[in-house]
C-alpha cells in the first residue's frame, strides 16, 4: 500500500488507476478470507442464488461443523477442469463445458450481482453428469444493480457492435469524464472491438488487447473502478479456462444469449412495475425520516458537486486513515534519509 501511495504521489498519470484503493480492496478481501465463517456464508448465498442453474452445483455447507478456522462442506466426486483428456474419456462434452463456464459467470454477475471471483482451474471440478462444481468461496465479487446494468449494456453493445451506445454508457456511468466526445470514444472502442469480433478465443491476443485497452483508458482519462476490479480479473481468468477447454469458443456468441435474456427481463413492464412497488413501499416506510433524509441528500449533493467523498463509511474512514499514515511515514522516511546523508557528510 505504501508503494502504491508513493507511485500515485510521484507519477500523476497513475492517479486515475486508484492504486491505493485497489490495494485497500484486496486487503479487505484478504481479512474476510481469513475467517471461514464468512466463506461459509458466501458459499451458502451462492448456492441459494444458483440452485436452479442447470449443470452448476455448489456444495452444501454444514454449519454445525463450521467455525472461524474450519469450513465443512459436502464431499464431492469430480474431475478437475484442467484434466481435459480425462474429461473427454468420461464422454463429457468439452465444447459445452467451455460455453457453460462463460455463461454461468456472466449470469451470476448480471443476474445476481454476486459471483465467484476466483474461478481458476484449481477451483472447478466436473462431476460425471458434466456439472460444474466450484470450491473455495473466500473471494467473491458483488455489484449493485446500477453497475450490473452498465456492465450488461456495455458488453451487449460490443456484441451488437453498437460502439456509440457503448461510449454513451461509459459517459453515463461516469467511467469517463462528461466532457469526452461520444464519437471520439466510440471510434476508439471500435478500434478494440472490430479486430476481435467474430474471432475464436485462440485468435485473440490477451496481452495485445489489454495494452490497447490501457492506451484507450489513458487517452480518455478513464478512472479505475475498484468495485469492478474483481469482475475484470475474473473475466480474464474465465476466458483462460474456456481457452484451455475449447480454443474455438467464440466469446461474443457465447455471451449474447445471457445478456439478451437479462436485459429483456429487466426491461419487462411487469418486472419494472414490481420494482416500482417495492421502491414505493420503501419510500413510504421512510416518510417519518424524510427531513433527515433530505438533509443527508443535500449534503451528498454538496459533496458530489465539490468532487469530494463523504467520510462517514467505515471503509472510507479506514482508507483515509491509512493514507494519512502513509503520508506521515513517507515524510518521516524522507527526513530520516536526509539526516543519514547529513551525518554521512559530517563523518566522512
């Protein structure tokens, strides 16, 4: 974290990457991962969300035998997803498996807003029925409804090759400054999307794509979104797993049905009406507290207008405290170094 702070302080270009916030996020994740009760709760929630998903099964948690240092789940019989030849010998359809892993990940991300964020080959097993069985639920990712909508719209925009729509969503979502020209951003996004559209995974250079994405984000001063970091990381990992299983997997064709279905459902009039009723019920509950809420809203708008972040949440308070500590440590280090140099000059 100190290194991230020093880099941000010395190299102005890196401020948009929010390195300190990224390290802070990883620190919080690690602290949660050390308590296996949190992992059990994550696995339990994940199981409830996915209980109706075909060819996907989360092992059951045994709460009576689970504690801070012990996690007890169902025993599973399966083959590691990395053992491709073994899977083929069991007559398991590898092509379907490659499609399933991409679609399940996207489904969990956009439908549930809660996804397994460590889906590497060591954490995925396949049973005799071709079901994907994940393990190790220490690192899970969350996204709120708004970010899920933005994600789905951006990915589906790429699928449809509607780069102007993708650019507009970037601006609305605040991923780029509001003064960016939509057409210019759309052109830059087209330069990324068109070369890989319709290509199978084996023909896409991940390194080259990431470099191009980084160049575009720098040009348009895109800010790193720490809350989306786990999603981005897991997308790369899932793509790698699919590549190993079936190099001919087409990411766009595989993603399209999941994104289309979710976007259609969320735009459905009945679903929108249900959401409106829920929101209205919440508003009615809050009516007695309306004056306080208005004060807080006014304060929040003031913060937003001035570009400042409210310091009331525990995470932001802890983050700012850590920044102050690092600034103090940096200053003390510089003073100490200068004193050493000064003493060295005197002595020698």
